[in-house]
C-alpha cells in the first residue's frame, strides 16, 4: 500500500477524478484486509538485512527514479520506505547505487540505535541488490572518471563496505522484496512478496505461523490435547490466547 499512497500523494495539489478512484481502491483494500499486519516472531537472530531497489526513470513527468528499501532485524520487518530521488539518474546503475546509499544511511542509523539500547550487533549487516553494476561500484576501490557525476555522499556505501559494517550480495529480480515499493506488480507476485515480508492476515483460517504451522493445525492440536472436548467458541478462544502470546501484528 505504501507505493500506491506515495504515487497518489504527488497529486494532492490538483487531484482529478481518476485520482479519487485510486484513493477509493486503496480504501477498499484497507477495508478488505482489517487483519493484515506484520508478524514479529518471538525468537529471531539480531542481524540486520536490507533489500534495496530502484525504478530507473520511473516518473513519466520528471524522469526521476523511485527508490524503495526494506530492513529486517532477523525475520522481523522493522523499517521500510518508498521515495522519489531528487535528481535524474543517467543510468540504471546510478539509480540503484543511490538507492544503496539511502539504505546504507538507514542501516547505519539502526546500528547506532541498537548500540544506544545496549544491544550487541556482532554480525555484519547484509544488503541485497539486484543490479550487478551497482554492486561492482560499491566494491571497486578505484574512483573512475565516469563516476564523478555521482555525488560524494553516495560513496558512503563503499566506505561502509570497506570498514566491515555492511556486506553486499546480489539477489535475483524475482526474489527482490523491494519491488513492492518501486513498481506495480501482478496479483501473484504481490501476494508472494508480501508473504516473504512477513505479512499475515490474523483473521484468515489458513494463517501460518513459523513456530506452530497453520491456524487449523493449532486448533487441531488444542482439541487433541483436551481429549476432543470443548466447543467451537472454546477452541477459538484458545487460538486467540496462543496467538497473542507468541506474535503481535502491527
């Protein structure tokens, strides 16, 4: 929903009927998914993992690129953003590299936040990008003349890689989770990616929890544990109690 709201907010000054229709669709999506939320597992490793992506020249009016990123702490999604770049990128690698720079700033801030909370983050922060050229720029120790048009603050990615704060990896476009924030996706791809992001609907009958399987399996286990007794209301209450203890939705 963040991508749709971001695009729609650009027309607040002079909205049209078509924009009102899109806003209505967004409200329909919210009304149709009241139980949709982010799953926070009770146990998870404390390692930051980030996915960043850019839609090169995605804005048809200004040809500015749209960037998006997700940051996980273990398996829990804790930070995300969708933003239009302030300048026009001359190549897709440049747009992706600026996306990596924005994500690096967010990861660095989260590392400082964990330190202030006295949480020891011993592992390297992982960053995934689907552009090989941008990854090569981050790993290249020499400053090429063709990269002089990229502002200096974007090269903080390379500095964080050199000092051992962040380690970059390539991820295929199909498994790039940040695609949800940069472009319009089909229904199948959208549902597949939000599931990987840890989005669940707590009102669904086939909800799956990492520790306990589907909600139907939880109900079946509770019935067997109680010797088959109890009515449907008692089972529902038991499911709600179990879910409340082991997860929370934002």
